[in-house]
C-alpha cells in the first residue's frame, strides 16, 4: 500500500479529519472519507508549481494549507475554513447533481419526442407501434446517447480530445465538422 493509502486508512479509522502526504514532488491534503463514496483529497504538483513558476497555484496552496485554515481540534473542526470549504463543495455537488438530473430528464423528453416525430424516422415509429422496440430499450438507448454527449462535451471542454501540440489546422477541422460544441466556442478559444 502506498503512503496515500496508509494515511487514508489511518484517517478513516481514527478521529483526525485531515492529513498531509507527499513524495517531495506532489503534496496531497487528505480528508477522512469513511462516510464518502470516493476519496477526498486536494493535490498540488509541487514540481510543476516551482519549475514553471506558477505563483497563483502556490498562492492557492499556501492559502488552503496555512495552519489558520485547518482545524485546531476535532471539536472545532466545523469552524475551520477548510472544513467549511469541504461542506460547501458537498452542497454544490448536490445542487449540480439535481440540476444535471433535471437537464437529463428534459433532454430525454426532447430527444425522444424529436426522434419519434421526425418525418424520416418512419422505421422507428413502426418498430414502436409493432412492439419490436419496447419503451425500456428505447429509453436505455436515449440515456446512453445523452451520457455519451455529456462525456464528449466534458472531454472537449477540458481540451482532452487531442494531445498537446496538435496542429491548429487539425483542431480546427475537428471542431468545425465533428465537435458537439458550436464552432463559435472553438473560434473564441483559438483567438
């Protein structure tokens, strides 16, 4: 087990909420995650921060990890800034999930209605009328399509479609003809 795993297990089994672990190049602030589904930590790439002179990243690291931000005792943990940040992110995540659920529901209705109503989808309507395409199967196809589109949007938004250094002409071709994002988004980012 690596140092991260050992510290995480320690935090989950003891009363301490936070711990720091580093290999000298990366620094992580871990939090007790025994009641959470996935690990809860902040990671700072120290090597990159200092090699590339990323002052803004260093300032965030300093502000978040300063002793005044962390709980003094377990009894005062709820009053610490870092714990308030943690609770705020949990609340924001809940609001985002609820908003995403509503958006997916709306997308299901719009796409499903649109596919069925489109004049060129006669075969689809015939399959539905004949019972060869049951509602559950149609629904699962729609859900798969929507989540693929969400995934593609996130990957495109984060610039993960192509490796760094990909020629601009290749990026332009992708974003002009294949991307799910409007061309204006790519042109605005490309400058």
